[in-house]
């Protein structure tokens, strides 16, 4: 990622060590003006530390942070002009809602009447005008969250930072607030970096996502990039669900599992040796056993309303989760536990990763437009 | 269970009730039953112990204000900053709690005499040493309560203020200190109660014409046993009781004395 790119915020090889732990290792990222970036990953992946380095609360051990052409790495937080919304909201408990929103403006020595105007404008924006004189503790969680947002936006921040902004809200409220934040962010073209561990939340709010794991960036991309073209098996399982099957690749398209069962893949691949196959449950098509494809047996069948989930056992010990839409006319389950079935998937649904978790692209050629029925099972004698 | 609770309540309150009862006896000695009841012991208590009471209040006032001046910043530093020697400072500031009052008093007295011999400064039995010793035993409480009040507070509020443009001193003044209000109040009252009731350490440090109230009461008891002492004890309990009631209104005592 070069610095010459038309980015507004650049992280360049950002690293942070706490004692012997590498909390963040060599994170590079370029954020466009007005873009909403979501850092996503399990707890301890370094996403929060990265955000805190951008805010200035944590000093980086290495790398640079460049905002609008200026390196801000050594700047203390109070000079960075960023609006941050904390997971706990971090409202000032002894100040009224209006005083909370006014705080940043007072720090900027804005004249009193202009502060009053701006506070009123912000409270109108988050629909909290009637609560201006209340103390934060007398507000609901959702209202407190909006105060925190208004407080951060009041100062016209150069960057909006959101640290797990929805995690303390009721599940019912979460989607609504997520939409509100997203609309606000779009309408005001706020360059935003958000941190979350919830992939659904991240998918719903981001322009682009950064998946992190153990301090490193696994993949940066749009929702489609991550879902359709995962860079690692971790991304394939963390974004949505994937069946991941370990085996040994031989003959370009034969994957042999630990129990000796061999699967004929749709694509042909260069290379051989230990590999991992990732296939999404909704990309797998189930058919009666007399068709082509890979043979298996249904071990679980669950009706979930919009979808039906089947678990299919291949060979001795490998389970594939298969999800499909329920059919009209009440024929909800086509298969019962114990039924022999065959499974197949299109080439685009098949992701193969080598031993270093790097994706193996299928070789171009006749197979690229393959029909879904071309894979099959060969049981070693 | 109920019996134990009752026994506990009786054991705690019986001496208090008895003291209150005795303080109204119209007798020179404590004799049951008294000839009659009177309030004159209360009237006599003030002129008799007034000087000592004032000394006690002066010592407490100085110890409390200085321990706040030192203990509040120390508490903030210990709770919020990561600095070299933080553990040592924290241990040092809390250490006086672990030394028995008698030992502390003796040590301070010996030190004061030693310094006095070398320099000629009249230290032993001086007000400065007395107030300084009280400062020593009140600081641990102030530090402890301040640290406790900050540990329970969300540090993110201070970070939020910084991100909104507040310089570190502004954060301290507008966010940190207001959020410690209850802790500081509790520390003030605790320090006062500790200083006001201190006896063992102070025994070594009082001088002629400068006696604190607990010591004046002890002195009086050497030669008299009459209801005057009961009256004084009631007055003293009243002062401490008012302080504790105030304290309990602002902070949950149970949360601090664990």
C-alpha cells in the first residue's frame, strides 16, 4: 500500500508490543475521505489497540500514522481532533447532556452563544432535545449512546472513531442504531474507523472491512471480497460460516481426507500436499444419492424457518453443514436422518488453501465453466 | 442466628447506653441508684476539657488538610499512572497502617529527641511533631480511599475528555477530581475520625499545655471516676457520630471498610 494513494488516513507498518506480546504487528491501511472502515476480529486480535493508537491513547512501537498528509504519531490525543465513541460511552457523569456535548466546544474556546447553537443542533440531530438538562445516568443505554455520538460529532472531528459502539445495546435496538449511525456517517461524509467483534454488525455498516487476527491483518476488502474471495481459511469461517475440510491434494483435483475418503474437486489446482477446502453451507446442493456428486449420509436435519439445515457425513468422520431455502407448499424437509444423499457445489463455491493458508486459485481451462455435478467421491479400496 | 445478632447488638449498645445513663447522675461517685439526675456534668465538661478539645480539633484540621493535599494527588498517580517505583510509593504510603500506634509514637519521639539534641530545635512535645505524626497516620486512609474511588471509575471518561481537546490538567480539574468527589469526602471524614480519636501514638507526643482530648480524658481518669467522664464520652461520641452519619449519607461505608 503506497503513500501516494489518494487516502486520507494512512497506517503504515503500525506495531505495538506490550511486554513480550505483539498486540499489533505491521498493520498497514489506507482510508479514503468519507469512508467507513470496520476493524473486525475476535477479542485479542489487536483491533482495539489499533484504534487506540489512532486516537493517541496508546503509543506505537513502530510505524506511522498519517492523517490528511500530516504525521500524527507523536501527537497527544487532545491535539488530534478526533471524535471517539467508547464502548462504555464514557459520558461525564457529573455533567448534564448539554454540558457533555458542549465540552469539546468549550475546549475550542468557541463563544458561548455559538456553543449553545451547536449543542442544540447536535441534540436535534440525535433526537435528544428534551433531555438536554438531564444527567447521563437518568437516560437509557440507547440515549446515552446517542449523547456520546453527539458529543463526538459536535467538534467536527477529523476522524470518527467507534469502539464497539453497539455492544452495550439490547439486541432489538442494535440494528436500528447501526442504521442511524450509518446514515449519519454517509450524510456527513464522516471518515470513520469502527471496531467490532460482531461480523454481522461489521458487514452491515462498513464500506470496507479489515479482518484481524493475532495482531495481524488477515484481509482488507469489501463485504463481497471477504465473502466470495476469502484470503485465508480464518476469514472464510469468521465471515459467515464455512465448512473447512483438511486433506491431501493429489492429481490436481483429488482431495484425500484423513480417513482415506477421497473427494473429486470441481476445479483443477497446481500443487499437491496438505490443503484445506472451504465451502459455504448455502453453496452446497443436496440431491438424492442416485445423482452424481459426492456421496454422504444425512446425520441431522433442522428446520429453521427460512432455511433448512442438514448435516451430511462424508466417509467416517467429516461433517458438512448444508443450508438451503425451505420449499413452498410445505415440503420443508426433503431428506430425513439416515438418508443417503449426494452433495455438489459450483466452482465459485470451492475455496482451496495451501499449507500456509494461502488461497490456491483453480487453473483456467475447460473446468472453469464446469457444471456443479462434476465433483465426485472415490473411496480408496 | 437471631440470638447471635441480638447478643451482638446488646454487646455493642449496652456500654453506649450505660455511658449515656451515667452522664446524667447527680453524684460525685458512681453509685446505683443515683440520688437524682442532672445536666451539670455537661456544663462542666466544656470548661474542663475545652482546651484539649481545641487542640484535638486543630491537630485534626491540619492533619486532614495536609493529608488531602498529599494523598489525593498520590492516589490519582497510583490509580492512573504507570510509573517506575509505583509499587514502592503505594506500599510506603500505606505502611503506617501496619505499625502499632505505640511503636510509631515511641519511634517519632526518639527521633524528635535525637534531632533536638543535634540541632537545638525544640521538637519533642511540639505542635509541629504532633501534627506531623497525625498526618502520617491519616495519609494512608486518604490514599486508599482515593485509589478505591478511581479504580471504580471508568477511565474512558478521562480519555474522552482528552480526545475532545482537553489538556491533561483540564482533564484532571474538570473530569477526574469531580468524579472523586465522594471518595475525597469519605477520605476527609475518615482522616478526621482517625486523628480525633488517636490515643496510643499521641501519648508520646503531647507536651505541657498541649493535650489532645483522648489524653486529657485518660489523665482525668487517673484521679477521678465520676460522671464528668461519661458526659465527655457522650460529647465525643456525638462528634464522631455526626461525622459518620455525614459519611454514610455520601458513600456506602460497607463498600470501603472491607
